[in-house]
């Protein structure tokens, strides 16, 4: 295999001149997420999501086309004929791809072309579920393609974590966004759909090279400022309306494989603790920070205890909403991240055993029984002290982008927090259009034993209701104020008017915050 004439040093693996970017975009235009899924079919697409490339290779090789050539070349690590690559790359050409660092010659005669990087289509999905933008994102090739251990400075492409963060990020139109630890720049691309200016930072020059390439290739409308540095160091003294981060949160003990993209170097869950405590210093009033994280659950403690302590020691008091999405015991966690690093007993039995032991010894030394994973949303209050502290578990499915649910819930929380009980009772409400009521009971009984009020979107919460609450929600059709309904229910159920009003006011707060009820007037 001959060497390419593209970018010469490892810190700058790819480059794309502005005058060439348009030609590459035009060549890649037919190569979309939908086109790849149509080419591969359901079975191969599912296998590829599990990092198994064989079914996808078989399907792509059966159907000669621009889409199949680009998929084989850039996503599946397959060598393709020089002529096929030239046809697929159009005016940009193989020479342009070689100069950009995308491909190199392959085969004894040099008659084939092989990718040097991973390049694949992706898309931004709007709150309505429709595609809002198409992009192509370059990064380092993964282990499934190379068949070898990842390099220490590996730049991760689009994966489960980055997709989770993109879906959880609130897309409210905003001014300045900070993408902390940008990697290949995927979060910055998403931010460009709703921000005026994006600052993207990373400790890795190689990552910033990929981010710059992806910026040039996709030409997003927002301005970008790429900066080298660790954590908040490159932006000290500045303020942002939104901070997004997929930080290097993986807990990595000494003796285990370490990579820049996933190990922050602070030991344990220190990188996440540091971010929670300090990110408020770069938030503008009303600004929001959203990031992923792992946290240790130590013997004798609830998972929320540790998060609560970090929030309590934050340099700037912040509203906080943490949703734990997963919980692994110490052994499961070690196995997960060793396999992610390509360290398996099948490939290296002794190396796997040594690293596994290092993980368990490290966790046992600190009394760590489990490790949580979730989404952290923090907000700097515009005025006054924080009013939101919500730490909850939700391992079930989420319908629609979580970011839209979080944005609506913050607005609802502010509305509720600014009103006393009398103001709530003076308000007219409508039941959200995705809410249903379910009743359960014995067939021989006239009254149901259980009444559930359930959401169909977002976190799909359900609330167990008594007769009074179920009756109240059923009557919220935008006609009567909550206090009027409360009075009627008190008379009907022979309950004190004051007791009914107090109980319903408390329930209304939760139902509005969680999106079951929508205020229509006050």
C-alpha cells in the first residue's frame, strides 16, 4: 500500500480548501442516511449498528452505484476500484480526496483506493421528527473496520453517546454556544441549526482538524471559532447562552486502556464533578449547560447523593435536572469499556484479565458498587436563587427528541414557580393532546381499582390518580378554572373545599411541570 500525498502529520489528518468544499458536497449529495438504509436493508443496518460490517458489505457489493461505492469506501473500509471511486467523487476526484487526506492508493498495482478516515452521512432531526439538515461527518476509522486497537488519540465519530446528547439538547434559537470537547464537531453542527455563533474546544489538535474539515465540508450557517485547550481553560471570562458537552467521562483506572476522547485524566468521576461545579462560570444569566456523564454510586449511598453534593458545591448556584438513564454494576462497567477499547478475552486473554482486575481494584478501593450514566441539564437563573433541583431515574423509552421535552418542562417549571396556589386555582387548563386515561379493575367490580394518567410523548410518564384527581384532569377542557372544578369535586365527593383545593393545587404543579396540563389563561 502506498502512502498518500495528503496532510503530512498526525495532528492534522484532513484538510479541505474552501474552493474544493463545494465540489465534494455536490459529489456526496446523493449519499444520505435514507439512501444508505435503503441500500443496506434492515438486517444489515441493524448489524452495522452493532459494529458488524459483514452483512453491510455483502449488500453494498451487490448493488453498484454511487451510494454503494461511497458506503463501501468510507463506512465499511472496503477497497474500491480507482475508476469507481473517481465516478463517485465527481469533479472533486480521487486526487482531491487524496490531497484532503480522505483516501490513499491500495493494492499491489495501486489500481484500488482505500479510505484513510471514516466519512458518513448523518442528519439533524427537528422537534416534529422531520429531517432538518443533512451532513457528512469525518472522523477516525473504528475498530470494526481496522481490526486493530484504537490509537490513544483516536477521534470518535458519530456514536450512541453523541446521538443521545444531540437528542437531549434544547434547540431554542440562541446566540452563543460552547461545544466543550467537540471531537469531530458533531455537536457544533447541531448547534449551528439554532445558534448565531459556535465556539468549539478540544484538547486534541487531531480532533480540531476533523472539526475544521467538517465545518468546511458542511458550511453550516453559524460562525465557528475552534480553540485548543482543556475543559473551560480556552473560554475563561466569557459567557455563553448554551454549553453542550460530551466530555471524556469514562472512568479509567491506572492499568486500563486510555484514550483522549473518553478519559479526562482526573481519576474516578472527577471530570464530570469538575464540569458540574464549574460550568456555571461561563453561563450567561438564563444560560443552559447540557452534558452527559458517568457517576460513581458508592456503598451506602443513593446515586443522587453524589450529584447533589456536586451541585451543592457549584461555583455558581444553578438550577439542575439530572436524568439517570442507565446503571451498571462495577463488573458490567469494566466489561463494557474494555470491549469498547478492543480489549477482549478472545483477542488478548492476559491483557483483558489484567485490565479487568485493575478496574475492580480501583472501584473496590473507593467502595464503588455501580456506575450511573445520564443527562445533566443545568441553568443559571436570570434573577434570584435556583428554584429547580430534580434528580430522577428514567430507563424507559423516550418518544421524540428529549431536548424538546426538557425545553417545554423548563418553561412550565418557571410558570409554576412564579405563581402561588390561588393563582394556580384561578387558571384554566387543557389536557395535553398526548395524555390518556387508563383504568384497571376486576370485571365484577363497578369502580376501578387503579386509574393511570399516561403520556404518549417525551418521557411517557404515568401518574396514579385517585377519583378526585382523575375527575379533575377529565374536566380540564379549557372552560372552567381549576378552582371552579375543585369546588364542584369537593361537593360531589363530600370533601372539605379547602382540603380539595390544597390537594389539587399541589397536584397541578406536578402535572403542569411534567406536561400533562397546559395553562390557557390566568
